[in-house]
């Protein structure tokens, strides 16, 4: 039996890889049991595209923000632009925003100068944040202590130690296709023990397909395999129940009804 009520809290359907078949791809997701998709900006133009996509489809919502790898090249007036986009209809979160320390030429201070004001903006507007955290757990935790706001760590893959610290703070974790790969041991251990009310589903599509589709662009319907693994891991819940709980979590986190 196929799964319904899947919710994909972090996607990039505005990416060029979907050019020419975007509409068909999105409508196929809906047909395959996906009831809600949040399209995420990572800079000003992709945030504008996210708002436009959400205006076009009644099952698509938007999050807007500048992510750390775009922090070095923000245009003048970027924060005002993100604020005005955040006030558009169907914008449900600020994101993706965060810190990414994976590259050798990382300038953490420049990234923080873009991340922190967006946390404050979210707090001021009463919106949750979707956080991109790559090898920057300590600084992300500190930023959330300094500016507490409902948060989700998207594409969570930081291991048990930080996973426990985030859930202790009540931060939601975006769980997706990463769980289908052989190196997901710690992620699976975390999914087994974490409070299920902090679990959100996401694909980060097109960037992270499930292992069986490796090399292809991801789509939201790949979450059916993700909920199956979560159900098997927890042992006390069916795949459909995982989808239902994640949907309720998402509605609570984003303050919307799907
Ligand atoms: Zn993303």
C-alpha cells in the first residue's frame, strides 16, 4: 500500500534540473502521496523563486533566506529584501540560513553576520527557521541560545552527540534520504531514541536522492522509503503513522494546516 500525507519540509524545485518538466514533476509528487512541499531559498533570487512557486501551487509553501555559502556575496539591502519576501503570503519560515564550515576558506564571522540578523528577523516576525548546519554545531547551538526561535536543522547529519543537544533544546530535525545510505548508523540510532514530535521529513531535493536513485535528482515521493526505514527503526509505529505524525509536527512547526 502506498503512503499518503507525506510532507517535504525542505526542497529546491526552482533548480534548473527541473526545467521543462517542473509542473509535471510537482503534480506527480501530489499524485504519489505528497500533500505539502516547502520550497526553500538560499539567496535572494532563489527566495523570490520560492515565493513565486508557492503562489502557483496550493500544496507548495515557501521559506526565504540567505544561506552561509551565499553570505560572502550578499547584495546591498539583502536583509530588507528577505524581510519583505517573508511577509508575502504562503511564506512559512526563514531559511535556509545557517553556518557551513566545510571549506578551507571559510570566514565564520562573515557567515555569522548574515545568519544572526536572520535569526533576529525570524524572532521579530514570529516565524520558525530552517537551519543549514555543516560542521558548525557548536556555533549553531550558541546562536540559538542567544536568539531562541523555533528551529529545524535541515538534512540533519551531525551524529548522536549534537543530535541529542539539539533535541534537548526542542529543535526539530529534518530526516530524509540520508537515512538510506550505509553510513547512516548514528542517524538511525538518533531516530530510534529522539522524541518523535521533533521529527520532520525532507529531501533537500534535487540534491539528496535515496541510495537506490543515487545520481538522479531527488523528488519528494522518495520519502516513502524514508518513512519505512523510520518505522522499522522505531519498531512501534507503521510507515503511514510516521507520515501522519511528521505532518502534524510540520503543521505545528510552521503554523499552517496542510
Ligand atoms: Zn537546501
